[in-house]
C-alpha cells in the first residue's frame, strides 16, 4: 500500500521514524514534508499535499492512505479534510484508530505527536493501517451522504438548513 505522510516542525524527527517503520512493513511511503526543521513552518500545505496525493491514488485505483501529524493533530486533520473525498480522522487511542477505518473508511489518520510517545504513535498507525472497512450498508450510506454534501451542498431526502 502507498502511504502519504506529512507533518510540521513539531514532529519532523518522528516522521522519519514513521516512514522507516512503514517501509519496514512493506509499504511505499511518500513524505510530503517538511524536508528540514523550521520552527515557524506552516502545516497546511504539507497536509493538503499528502491528502491530495491520497485522493489522486484512490481515483487512479491505487490502494493508499495518509498519515498527518503535528503537535495535537487537530490542525493537520482540518487541513486534510479540506480536500474533496478525504475523510481524515483524529486518532487518539486504539479504539478511534480502529473505528476510523471500520465505520468511517477514513483514508487519512491524524495524530498528535506531542500527545503520545513514539511506541504509542506507531501502535495507533499500525491499527489504523491494518483495520479494514467493514463495508456495512449503514456506513456506506453515511459516507455517501458526506460526499454528496461535500460536492453538492445537500443530501437528497434530507433538509440542510
């Protein structure tokens, strides 16, 4: 599987560890930055580029996921979710890592690097990557509604005010 990663200065060293870990598990890892430490860098472009690459891979029929991380993971999740077709989930424990994939078919995982130690981060990433989407009709239906709203501003049969 291809995995796109991005961070900011808060987790630059961790990004190298994550890339090595995922490569060691047989994944093709593409790092969208940053390439060097800058305490004033801005995460949105890095995370948006990773999310856009995930979406492009999906459209091309390639299996892909994204992992974005920073101090809290919140801003990185928000940035990734600005890309059409991306379902970025903030993962903060084992349950949210599994359910993000299981119920929401999340294609991007956001993690707060300052919230967990390295062992925990790698465990959450492994759970996210290894958890399949159940494909249950109720989850498929809900995800379709989110995409419909994202692309049209409405959900057929429901009033959006």
